[in-house]
């Protein structure tokens, strides 16, 4: 039984950061504020004649990813004709993004409920100290992933630039 409890605690170490990362990524990917900021920052609507403002575009993307609208469609008038802004390729790409986010949400929800069950199971068996230890290691694992997302791009940047300075 102790071996099973150790295996479950090890599983809990992996589940805690996975759930935190997957749920936070999923929530942030569906927020309209992120899209509004990016559309305003990159000035997407300046190059083409759109009646939609960046906030309206952001709400369109966010609504599509949340499932409020079924299709990603935006019509603009160009030389007296109505024209679709998003091509079929764009719509298929957004559909795949939405599908991936939905699958990630399901996986993170399953991981969350599995983690809750594991905590309940281990506490019920009198393994409170093992739950605490697993939570600490899970937090450390999460911190490692968070720091890696900051450090990895810098390593890649310096690695590419250092290769350019040598003559071999």
C-alpha cells in the first residue's frame, strides 16, 4: 500500500503544475483583452478599411473561441462589394485552435479532478505529510517550467548569435 501511495504522490507532483499551466493558458487564450491589446499594438486595422475597431475584432475572436459564435466571419466593403475578411484557410486554422483549446480544457479539468481525488485519497489514508511534500515538489516543478519559459528564449538568442560570431 505504501508503494501505491508513493506512486499516487508522484502522480500528484505532475498533475499540480499541469493543471495550473493548462487552465491558465486556456483562460488567457480566450480573453478578449489580450486580443484587443495585440490588435491595438500592432495596428491591424490601419492597413485595411474595416468598420470594426480593435476591440470589436477582439470580441469576435474571443466569442468564437468561447463558443458564442459558430463561425469566424467578418464582412468588409471593398470597391462597392462585400468581401469576407477571413479566408477559408483562416477559418480552418481558427477552428483547429478552438478545438485544441477545448481538448486542453477537458484534459486540465480531468487532471484537476484527478488531483482532488488523489489529495482526498492520500489524506484519507493518513498521508498528510506526503500530500504536503507532493504539493511542494509540484510547486517547484511549476516554478521550473515558469522560469524555463523566461530563460529558454534567452539561451536560444545567445546561442544563435554566438554561432554567427565564429568563423568555422
